[in-house]
């Protein structure tokens, strides 16, 4: 069978397509990315993540299975494909990509995870299922710290494998002395990301950073997403940014509405580290928002 893949808009190698490729190759099928006019596949898988991405210009004339957040949040891979070693050659992907868990107990109103993966955090794989000896492992877990036992066991496996790890954003509210020590036992592939989105994290930020420092992780290692434009006031946006900077971490503004001028200006100032260092106060940044207010 000829199998075609369409990756509409992934920003990193698409894990589901790499697994489907491995699955079909195991069953003797030919698998490749779809080339319109050249290919006449028997079956096609298409994946799309973002609603706003335009549709592809051409579709093959065959059965098409559409998955990914933008097409079908409930569609899951067949069990055999879910647990197969991904076909990393499909994207010449040099790092291992996978997840130990699915699910998140939180209910952030802007997030699709609970509706896709449920509120219960459960283990779905061990490292050996998706790691093939690469030096770097990139994890896609929704909220792995929500089960501290699973998190600590995962850190043990990652530490034993001596790999560098790139995490999805971790939850600062779930940092305890135990999870901080487990995190510190792992080699980090890049800065570790947390979020300070709302008052729900106000107390957790300094507390979590204290535990992380006690475990030997310096604050400059952490980048904090600061969501703005989703029910927060400007004073509170600036309070979070200035506090995170004073604590020695790196704040990164996430505008909820990229068309909103204030949110765009704030992000441009804070996320450009040359600007952020040379102009310590947003109020002094020459931008349409501040010109309008003066
Ligand atoms: S904690 Fe993260 S994964 Fe969980 S619902 Fe909130 S944004 Fe989504």
C-alpha cells in the first residue's frame, strides 16, 4: 500500500506522523510525504495543529484520515502505532520525542489539553519506548509533575540515560523539595519553562523558586511565560514581569490576542532581551501604547 502524509503546520517534527510512518513501514507499506501531481496514494494521513492555518491546496484522491488539534481532538492512534518507536528518519529528527504521560488536572480556560487528554494524569510510556540512544530527549507531557511519583521515576530514567532533556512547560505550583531534587538530577537541554498566568500562581512562584534553588538550580535557568490579555490588568502584568526579573528569572510575555496593541507592545519590549535590559521599565519604552497614555 502507498501511504501519504501531510503535515499542515507542525512547528517541530510531528510525533503522530512519525509513529504512523513507523507503523505502516512495519506492515510493509511505502510511506512518504505527499507530493501533489506525483503521488497517487491508497491512504493519506493529514495533521493540523492551528485553526488559523490555511488548508493545503491539494488533497489526494483516496481515503484521508485527518487528525491533530485543529481537525479532531478526540482522534487517537491505534494502540500498536501509539506504542511504536517513532520513525525519526521521516524528519531527520536528531532528538528523541515523546511523552511519559497524558492528561492534566487543571482547567485553564484557554487550554485544549483537558478536553483532549482528560483530567487524570496517567503514565502512557517509559523512556525506552521512544528513546533510541539520542543525546537529547524532547518531552511533550501535558503536566507530568501532577503525579510526583511518575515525575520522579521519569527523572530517574532520564538521569540514568544521561540525556539532555527539553521539557514542555512545567507547573510551578507542583514544585516541592522532592520534585525539585528530581528535576535537578537531570541534564537540561535548554532553559526550563514555567508559567505565571494568574493569581493562582502568586504564592507558588517564590516558593517553587526557593525549592529549586535549594536543589541547586539557579534562577537564570528558568523562563516564565506571562499570559496577558486574559482577564489580567496592566498593573498586574507589570508586577509579574518585574517580580520575575527581580527573582533572577527570564519573563516571556504571551499575548492572548496578538492583534491587541498593548499586548503586542508589552511582548515586543519584554521578549526582546536587548530592549528589556536597556529599558528597565515598560512605562519608559517608546511605543504606541505609551504614547497614547502620555
Ligand atoms: S496547566 Fe497547562 S496543560 Fe494543564 S490545563 Fe493549564 S495550560 Fe493546559
